[in-house]
C-alpha cells in the first residue's frame, strides 16, 4: 500500500467520523456548558456565557453529593457483575461448544430466551424478598448477571469455536484437569472476546437504570443513571445540568474502553509477530 | 497482563487424576444455571400466569384468555408489528454492513486507529436519554442542525420525527448510529482472532485486498457475524428505549413498535394485559430468531 | 415480620440489608427517622425540602429523609410496585383523583378519617382523596386551573378583550395572526400538553350535561356520542385547520411553549396553571406578561374554569412510625405548612387548607385565576376527579387531531374504545 493511499484513507475516515460521530458529541458538550436559558433552546450555537464550573459543581453537589455515592455504587455493581459474568458465561460457552450432548438444544433455547423475554419485575421482587436479597448491592449484582448472561454466553460460545481442539487435547494428554484446561488454556485464548464482553457489558451495567430503579430503591443505593432524574422531570428539565451529568457519568466507561482498547491493539500486534 | 498466550502446555500435571470423566464437565454449567434459573427463568415464567388474570399488582383475578383477545384488538397493533419488523431488519442489516466495514478499516494499518475506534464506540457509552435528546434536537424541522445543513445545499429538509411516515426510519438511523460501535467491537474481536498466517499466505499468492476480504476475513469472522446478526436482530425486535426517548411512538401512533405498545400498557397499569403482550412478543421473536439461529449455527459445521 | 427503628425502605421487609445495619443502628437513640418519597420535579423537591426543614425545626426528634422518583407513568409504576411489595416509604406524595383509586387505598393506605387535622382540609379536596368512605390524604400545594395562558403584552398591543366564547377566541386568533404573532402555541414533543383543549373544556361539558361524569362512569355517556364532549376535540381540529399553530408544533417542547408565551412570540398556550411556577423559575422578568383565562364555551353567559386538585401526602399501612408520619401530615395541612410552600415556590392558586391566605403580590396569571374560585358556580373539577375512568392514549389521539392526522370524531371514538379497555382492566362495574 502506498503512503498516499494510507494517508488518504486516514483522512477520509477522520472526516467521515468527524461528521457522523463528533457533531452529536459536540452538541452534548456545548449544551453542558451553557446557562439554563440558552440550553433550553437546544440549538447548535456557541455558548453566550460559559458557566462550566458552576454547572459542574451543581451536578456534583446536588442532593448531598448524590453523584459520588452513585459512582461508588455503580462501580461496585459493575466490577462485581462483570467478574461473575466473564467466568460463568465463558464456562457455559466453552462446555456448550465443545461437548455434544442431548441437552444442547435446550440450553440454547433457554439462553436465547434470556434475550427474547423481558423480565417480570414484581414476581422478581417477591423472590428477592424471600431470598433476603432485595435492595442490596449483592442482590443487584446477581440480577445483572442473570439478565446479561445470555448475551455473554452467545458471544463466548461463538468464539470458543475459533480455538483449535488440539489445544485442549494437548493439555489433556499432559494430564491437566478440566479446571486447569479452562482457566490456563482456554480463558487466556479467549482474551479478545473477554475484552469485548468486559467493554460492552460494563457499559450496559454501568448505564443500566430500569433495573436499579425497581430492585435497588433508597438514596444510599442510587446508581449513576438515576442521578439524571435530578435534572430531568416530567415538567421541567435543566438541559445544561442534564448534559453535564450525562458527560460526567460517561467518563468512567470511557476510561474502561480506552484501557481495554489498548489491550486489543496489543493483542493484534502480538498476533502479527507470531505470523 | 501480558499479551502472549504461548504457554498452554506448561500446565503442571497432577499426579493422580481421573481419566474417565469428560474434560468438558457438565457442572461447568451449574453456577450460571443457578443464578439464571432462580433470578430470571423462575420469576419470568411464573409471571406467565398473570397474563391470564386481571392484575392491578394489588389483586388479581383469573379471566382466561381475555387479555390476549384484548391485546389482538389493540387498534394500532398491525402498524406496531410492521414497524417492529422494519426497525429490526433495517437496524440489523445496517449494523452488520457498517460494523464489518468499520472493523476492517479499524484493524487495517491506518493512522489514528485508536482514536477512530474510540470515536466510533463513544455513542455506545452515552446514555440513551442523552442520545435521544441530542438527536431529537438535531432533527428539529426548522431549528435542527440537520435541516440547517440541508438548507445550505438548497434542500428543504423534512420533519424527520414529526412526519408520520418518516419517524420510524429516523429512529432506526439513530439506533444504527448508537449501536454500530458495539457491532464493530465484536467484528474487531473476530478479525483479530484470525491467524495472520492466512493473510501472509494470501499475500504471497498475490491476492488483492478485496480477495483477502472475501476469502479470508468474511468466512473466518463467521463467529462474530453470527453473534452480531443474532444479537442485533433480537435487540431490534425487542428494544424500544430509543423509540421512547425520541418519539414516544408518535406522532400519534406512527412509530410505535410492539415493545412500546406493551410498555404503554404497563405504564397505564394494565399489568395482566402487558404480560400477555410480552408473551405474544416472545412467541413472535422466537418464531423468527430461533430458525435464524439454527440456520446460522448449522452453517458453522461446514467450516 | 420484625421491624427495627430505622428507615423501612433501606431494610426492605425481610430482606435485611446487611450493608445498612451498621449505619442505621448508630444514629437512632431517640430520633425517629422517616422516609418520604416524592416526584422529581424541581418545584416538588424545593417545596418538600422547605416543608421538611420547617417541620424538623419544630420537631427535633424526627428526621425526614427525602427520596425522589420520576413522574408520569414510570412514577405510577414505582409507587404501585413499592406499595404492592411492602417497600413503600413512611410517607409518600401521589396524585389525588382517579390515579389514587388505582392504589387500592383500603388495602394499602392508613385512613386519616379520625385525624383532627382533617377538619382543616376543604371538603372540595377531601372528596378527591376519599375511597370507600375513608379519607386518605392531605393536599400539598394549591388548586390549579386548566385553561388558556395568554400574553398580556400582545393583548394590550392589539387591544383585545378576554374572550367569553369560543368564537370570540377564534376572532382574537385571527387578529393575532394578522399582526404576525403565533395565535396558539402547541408543543407535541411533550405529548401530554396536547390534551388541554379537551380536558379544560370539561366545565363547558358539565354546563350542558350536568350528569356527564356519572353516566360516563356507568358506561352510558361517550365522547363520540356527546356533542358537548366532542367540542374539545373539534376545537383542536379548528385551530389546526385555521393554521393558527406555531410552525414547529410537532417538535416543540413544553419548555419551548413557555418561552414563546412569555417572550411574546405566541399569544395563547392552553395549559394548567402550575406552569406559572415554571415561568417564574425560567423567565422571571416576563412573569407579568403572562395572564390566564378559562377555556371559553359557546354561551357567553356560561363561563367558568375547569380545576385540578394538587397531589396529596399519604401514609402506607407498612410504616413503622404512623404517629410521627401523622405529625408531619398535621403540619402540612396547617397555615405554617402553606407558608412554607409559598416561601419555596410562590403562590400559584388558592390553598385547600382552612386559614391559608395568599400573599398580596401574586403573579398576574394567578390573580386572573382567583376570581373564578371566589364566585359560586364558576369552577368545576376536571373529569379525572369525578370518575375513575380515564384512558391512557388520550394524549396520542389529541396529537393526531392537532396535527391533522385524524378527524375529531374518529379520535373521540378511538378514545371511547381506549377508555373501555381501561375500565375492563381495572375491573370496574358495568364494563
């Protein structure tokens, strides 16, 4: 590939991305730094006043620094759920892909059902109350695992197929136990999928708001998306503060993405070197 | 975490070890099955009973199949079904096409690859509420930036969300914008999993970039393809968050999808009726998604 | 079920939040902690914070923690879900009228019938929080009117008079359109705002058919077959056909509507008077440009206001501190309570508690509304306070009529169907 073509492609990609992806983002940022009256117009103009710091501080400090509590809760919730999801889903995806058994069809259907069927809120609350898990963070972690595991299993099951069986067989001949094969051979090779699962699911769980709204009531249990309700209600919305809040709660998942994105790139280069 | 996976054989062999059991033990399914079964399957399927009742959350009384009758008598049901299928097919197809294209682009040797990836993925990170408000404002018929831009070119833009025959397509477009980053990330994982040897061999044989794409990338990223198709198709059939954030199914009922019809019933306090609606939606999705899933996974065997 | 003395919500029935144990036990010696669930609108939060602060100053041993929830249909679901699962806060704020009836009050709420503070609550309000002979709530904030908010500057400039009939209103619109202003502001991005012409016409419906509400509840009267009830839908269509709406009516928001009205871009905005508080918050310098009149009917002799009752505070049966909760309700239904509200959000209408007076300097639109309440027979409650029957799709149908997508007759007939389904789902008699 010639240099000209490489740069041409890059420039074209950047301009395209600029139009399609950056303009809406700019809109959000601009609105977040306007004053309330100008923000209410929701138009694409330069801010006339620039109350960046006031907006930032109002959003952070509203209702006894609710956003800080929310950051902590959402982080615990996300980290806990993701850890369980990765391990549990990879185990299922692995065995389901490798083993030919009569129950494969049933497992597939139940997994798909998790994507197709919306959960029933009130019966779930009754059950959580019976189990003593209602309105607790660990109960919420289990809920997130249950609701998101289908997605992860489908992803893992598809990608386990790309790992040659010779890998497991070599380990079996060496006398490794199933646990060892899975954790030391298979899971490391699934790294690109695992990173995808971590990135995608941490965003989904961090940004989940319907489930915490019902299963995790109480001011001390607030999660980040619920803080948006501080500035948006049925009858009046402070768009500047709402968008500032949206930006602030977008930062943690963005950091996660930037971190793991480098991991994917690193994975690619190592593959290239091997080839 | 290091980047290589080159030490699989170095697993320490345990001296005493049972040969007879499968290396793929069934109990691996157990932890997931417990969490999923107790917290999702049991309450969800138990709730099916309520689809046969008049349910106010405080009381329920058995009324047989009346809710299903009422659901099918919903005046705008047909339109909702049509919209649902348009929305799912359109978003799924576009996510696959653009997602694959972007993934190929973003795994090639172009500059600013990391930055571009972040840019493409950013919409996935932003809350649906924010995306909805931002695009609704940009699609404003007179003040929105999209029509302002078209105006500069001498085109009078339509009411993207206020024109009843256009609203659902506008929302579908935004859904693609919002979700394509997800598809791209999955495709990237798929492409990254393809051993580089294939490309080296193809290059030595003098294959063009297009040939490498058609004969190597496309078939070998099949797991990613299957995943993206299944996930975005089901998502498209079931999801209504963006429809709700942008049009609330309107103007009137013009952009209602099945899930938003059901959600409105739930919000109105018609709990039995909305449960019946969920059953209908589930059957409809299963009727389309299960054959698709079987078809895609049967092909997998031929590889 | 055992309950200890910290917030019931945190503990959640038998589900003992181990995390909460340490925090709760330490604080409570003699202090009683109450929790209070309210909706998240800025006004409600501001006035509740003021009420709680004033109450706590008088009752140092009671500590009230405020929790917020979204409004609208999502909020209805949260309230119902928490009541049905025994997770409600000690006190909560919720609508009066038909929405309250859907909470099964006799099963879930503590009746206030024997409480002495009920004597101070006006009968007109009490009837909207009564179910099966028991009263369940005390009012927060003031009565509201549904009608037309108008721009006084435009009226002055064009020398217009307050219309006493619909024809006079349309004549005003013609003059306003000629002068280059928007005659009628409509904001269908927020679909709920589209219903006002229909809902606020109810005074006129009752004037022609005094028994409409009873017959409506009994499945006898229908919108599609009652000429008086159809008028509201027709008005909406007339305004659309005459081209009197703002060009971007399909995409404009409630906020846009308030801006256009207060800054004089538009002359009329059919709305509830709680909008006055929002104008005061966002466009304080234009507050005096905004006036209010009732939606006119066909007869100049019959002119009156359709009124809405405010939300109320209720105490669920699951509370472990009924006495302290009652003390708070007692405070809210007192002159001190009214004063706290006025201090926080200003006065937007007449209070529903005996002895509560308005300050002398109320906004112009509020002052316009008060005469209706002072004369006998010039107010009538909105239909939702007279009947539990209310269909959920009215706002979509009025958007369609106002956008010219559907005829008023079709919309009324579809609304009747919708109402029938609602009555069946609630299991009402006679449907």
